[in-house]
């Protein structure tokens, strides 16, 4: 009863929370928003995205725009002033490229609109629609985890007579009654972590329906996320659900500790149609005991993340994700299949060499075989043939390096990915494909990292972009990509050149 009284008092605590608007997910090197969020001495929880603009403003992190700019474009300012926080704008992308090694053409054509309206200081609504038509690079179309799916966007083949087209509809309703609670419901993506990749939850997969509840007090932020996913590995869409929570504790202005847990379950098992299991609604419990109490085989994951700052500019971060783990088996060094885990270590600097326009990131990611997989694909940690964490699933090593320089309206970016992963053969599951049942593995022991056919990939990207319109982050850009892939049976080198314009409001991962 005391808890109910306290919560009720907090809900009626009347404060002006400001403009309800979600920022786009920023996990690369944005020299404006990201530098502000990481270099200031704020009691801010950076690991949970997308950020709510009202939450940032309440902490005196002043970002006037709901996009990645710190200054409102004049047209957007006029629209908001005259229309009482109504903002409607076009969004889209037109990119044309060629693989000069093969002559193949690739393109992305996208057009839509963004609608944002604040009903009052506590309640906001946003709707985004895009029509997509694309011809992807060959290595993406043949990649096991994105086949027939546009990375981070959605599933192809659902529009009659348009095999390369798709509709992408996203939106959310935000209600922030006070500085302690925020509720968001809609269809979209999330990113949990401080790196370029995340082993907890990323925006690699396409959008999905969700409910997010955030509770913030003292130096702690507690996030609950309830999501609805689809499994299409059999050709038909089957329902699956997840419940996740993350506790973020800013131990000091320079050190953050986070604890993550999630559980995935199938919408229908062999006996009943479970739907959304109400046993996982309780926002403060550990999921593993509930799973055991029900006698279920649901897929539970547990993790910890850390971030430390040295003199503000030097940021160290990392994640440890545990799927299954037995210390005795690890000590035996027999490479037990069930020791499934992922590790991330990274460093980033938004003021390299004391230059506020120069940013740098380097990150190491390792994931053991069979991590995120389960008895069936409906219990795997994925959505619409895409991983909810890292694009490559499991059984890989990766190093990511990025450097970005900003001069007035110009941004110059260089990115290198060095990746090695073990691919499955036609008749053997080596643990990289998270949608394959781990019951199809070959034995209990002797499962090494990178087992299977080794693929070594070098990916280097150079991009120059010029911001045309701040309000919708409209950019003109040119990109050159060198990609090599070496296997025991073939070596391939591709060089891509792309030009285009885009509203840079979403991420699309192709660096593998």
C-alpha cells in the first residue's frame, strides 16, 4: 500500500516537462548531440535510446531540435510557432551506387513524411511513413540474416508486383507526467548500450510494436520494454514476444553501471496459444525464476554494461552478455557448447586532440557460437530474419574503427570494420545462425569460437556529406567503399561508389 501511495504522489507531481519528441538513435559519431551528452557533467543515462527531448531539456541539456542538430532551422521554428508545436516534413532518401568491380547497380529510393505534434507539455504524438524501393548490394542479399529484408527497415515481397518495394510505418505516443516517469507506446526501434554495436538490443532489426516505461529517481533509471516480434523462418509469420528491463546507475558523474535482462517466448507452444504472457508483466522481477516456475523453455538473457569517463573526453565502455554459462565447464576448457556469451570493449573521444570537431571510436566485439539461439527459431533473439543485437548473430570477432571531422556544414567520416566469422556448412550447424535450433549442433564439446568455414572481411568506407536543411537533417553525400572477403575457397574484392541525398534520421548497417 505504501508503494502505491508513493507512486500516486509522483504521478500527480506537476512539473513542466517540455516538448515530447524522440531523437533519432545515435550510435555512431555525431559531433553535436553525442558530444554534448557525453562530455557534460550531467546525471544522464546515455545507454537507453531513443532519447526523449523533454528529458534532456529537464537536465539542462539544451537541444532545441528533435533531430541531431542543436539549432532549429528557421522554417521549423516558424512552423512550430504558428502551429503550436505541429511539425510536418518530408523524409526520404535517393541513393545510387555501383559496384565498379562487377558493374552491378544498387539503389535506395525512399519517400515519406514525418508528423509530430505536442498536444501539451506532457503528451506528444509522432507518425513516420516511408515507401521504400531498393536493389541491395549482392553481399547483403545473400547474407543469411538479411535475406529478403532491408537492414533495419523491413521485409521485402509483401507488395504485389513490387519485389523490391516495402512500406515502413513507425510512430509513437509519449506521455511524461513528471520528471520521474515516462510512458511510450508505438512501433519503432531501440538501442541499449554506449557503443556502435550492442549485444543487448539494437536497431539492426526492423521496427516492431512496443511499450516502454521509464522510471527515473536519484541517480537511477529503470526501463521496462515489452515488445511484439515476428518469426518468418518457415515462410509464414508467427508471433513471438519479449519482455526486457535495464537498470542504469550513475555511480558518479564519470561512471555508470547497468544491468540488463530479457526473456523471449513463442506466442504459441505445442499445447496452448500463450499470446503475451502476463507472468512477465511484473516490472521488478528477474525473469529466470518465472521461467522455471512455469516449467517453460523460454529464452532468457542477462547482461552487464559499464561506462567510465576520464577528463570527460576519454570514454571507455563495455558489455557482457550471458545466454547460458557454467563456470565449471569454462574451467574444464573442453569448449562446452552451452557457454554462450558476448563481450564488447570500446573507447571513444568526441574531442580528439582537443579539437571539438574531431571524434574517434574503436570497438572490439566477440560472440561465442550458439549465443541468442534456442530450441526453435521462435525463441531466438531475432525479429523478421534479423538479429535484435549484432547483425552477424553469433560466432564472430569484429573490430570497428571510426573517425569523424566536422567543418561548418561539412562532415567527413571514415569507418573500418575487420570481421571474422564462422559460417555453417550445408549440413552442420556451427552456431552462427541464431535462427537454427541449437539441438542440431554436433556434440556437446569441442565448440571453438569461429568454428566452421572462416570468412575474413575487410570493410572500409569514406563519406563526405553536406547538410542542406537542418530541420530534417537533409544531407547530400558521396561514399566510397572497399570490401574484401576471403574464405578457404574464394577471395573477392568489391569497390562501391555511391552518391545521393537523404534525411539522416535512421541507421542502416552495411559494414560487414
